[in-house]
C-alpha cells in the first residue's frame, strides 16, 4: 500500500482528495498549519471513509519540522496543496504570498531530495495561462502574464518544479492546472469553508442563499460573452479529487514533468450559475449587476483532452450536481466547520 503525503490536505481540495485516495486504498498523511482550514475537516474525512488519517500540525515552510514527517514515514509521493489562494489578498500582501507559496514548495523539494522521495503532484491553476493565450487552453501553450501575485506564485512554482525535475532525473513532477472547483462531497460533511467574506462566486452564492449575506453582486454584464457575464470552467471538487488519484497512479510510471488541465471543457456564465443554483435548489439568490472586477478575464476554460487521453480521466458530474452539492454542504453547515 502506498503512502501519500498531502501538504495542505485539510483544505477544500485536499480533504476531498483525501477521501478519494483512502477509498482507492492509499494511506494518507495530512500536514497542515490550519491557517485556512480546520482539524474538523480531517475528522470528517475519517467519518466518511471509516479510515484513519495521520496528521501533523506543521508549517510546511519549517523545513526542520517537515523533515520529521519524512523521517517517521515512508512516503511514496507528495501532493502539494499548501498555499495561500486569495487573489485580492495577494495584491495587498504580495510578500506574504511569495514567502508562503514559494517557501512551502522549496521546503518540500529539499526534504524530498534528502529522503529520496521522487514524486510530487502540484496544485497549479488555469491562471498561469495569463492574459495572452486564447481559450480553450491547452497544456502546450506558454505560461502567460498574470494580473496578480497569487498567479505569479503559481507560474514561479511551476518553473521551480520543472527546473528541479530537469536537474534530478529521478524526479517525477505532475502539474495539475485546476479550473474553477465548486461543489462538495455528496455526504454534505465536507466542503468549502472560506474565512471571512468569500471572494469566489459559489461560496458567495451559497452564503446569500443561506441568509449570511444580503445579496450577490455580479461583476460586469458587458463582456463579449453569451449573456454579457464572465464564463468559467466550473468543475465538481469530487471530479477534481478523482483526477488526483489518476495522477498518483500515473506518477509512479513516469519521470520528468507533465502538465494536465483539470476542467470540464465547458464554460458557464455567472448568470447561468445563479439560475442553475436557484432552479435545482428551489430557492432565490438575491443578486444585482455591478461593475467589472479588476483583473477578471472574460472567459476561461480548458481543453481537457490530454487528461482523458493520458490519465483516462474525465469529469462525470453536471452543473446541477455542483449546485446541489454546494447547497447541501452550506445548508447543513451554515457556519462551516465552526458550528
Ligand atoms: P485551501 O485554502 O482550502 O487549502 C490550502 C491548505 O493549505 C489549507 O488547509 C491551509 O491551512 C494550508 N496551508 C497554507 N499554507 C500553509 C503552510 N505554510 N503550511 C501548512 N499548511 C498550509 O485551498 P484549496 O481551495 O483547497 O486549494 C488548494 C491548492 O489548490 C492551493 O494551492 C490553491 O492555490 C490551488 N488552487 C485552488 C483553486 C480553487 O479555486 N480553490 C484553483 C486553482 C488552484
Ligand atoms: N463573481 C461575481 N461576483 C462575486 C464573485 C465572483 O460576479 O461576488 C464572478 C467573477 O467576476 C468571475 C466568476 O464569478 O467572473 C468566477 O469568480 P471566482 O472569483 O470564483 O473565480 P476566478 O475569477 O478566479 O476564476
């Protein structure tokens, strides 16, 4: 049985990936400083799967403490989720973002080299395609120009990982470029639990629906898109988590760096999200149309062919599933994990 270390594994995507890895028979270790998550998420992962997860409360930047985890366990592969992810906050606090996101990556690579662990899967983002590339994005496109420090940390970390794999021929790197993960586990026990006012669309919609926020402001309706609002490639977080299981299977058979888009390939507009959420959950989401949000691209969606061809992975869930599952999680846990 192989052991996978999930750095930042208590978070939204990490917790869902932990469930899928445990269900597929892997041992899972979670290392997290809970800066944007809660130990309760891990407890619920155990509840869903009936399996135990070894956890370490640790700042991944702290190489000495991280080494202890590598010393105590036989780790076969690392999945690196540990990062700060708010675009707006990264513009206000760039140093915090560069320090946290780059240093976690360097610490992991140092420990991996020391303990001869040669497989790492990295949580990258569609944001690395930047402003220049046309949609749909394919993995062979050059990384583009980002509009914020968060995006640049992803570009830089991809470069660091690629360079390290060039220098160390034993190393296998998989860069997973996520599109827009939404939804929650269908049990309603784990989901996205943003601290403070949500930046992202779906948690905001859910919090308006549950009465925690008064109304959603739709950012811009004058874009050159199907209905004037921005389009994104929304992907169910459980589909995304299953993509990680496929990437883990793949990484042991492979050396060097490989990149995969994890998206559905189908763009939906903000208005379509609001309307679908209202329809499948039989409720109303109070919303108004406002001005554009600075830095937003009109459209962003994947060409997801490579993940199908090479990993044998494709999404299975629909937009209805995403909206239904997001709402189930929100309704059952109006205050997230702090209930
Ligand atoms: P999240 O904030 O829920 O999870 C990240 C986890 O990392 C949290 O549990 C946090 O406590 C932990 N963490 C952060 N810095 C740490 C540190 N120094 N030491 C230890 N733990 C640390 O975010 P998520 O949505 O699950 O995203 C996971 C990864 O995927 C991130 O790297 C994010 O940038 C990337 N990503 C997310 C999205 C998205 O829309 N959610 C899209 C593209 C890429
Ligand atoms: N959005 C919105 N109101 C909000 C939050 C987001 O209209 O309160 C829009 C945003 O302009 C974008 C889409 O929803 O077009 C997805 O935004 P999100 O921040 O979730 O993802 P990203 O823009 O980073 O892809």
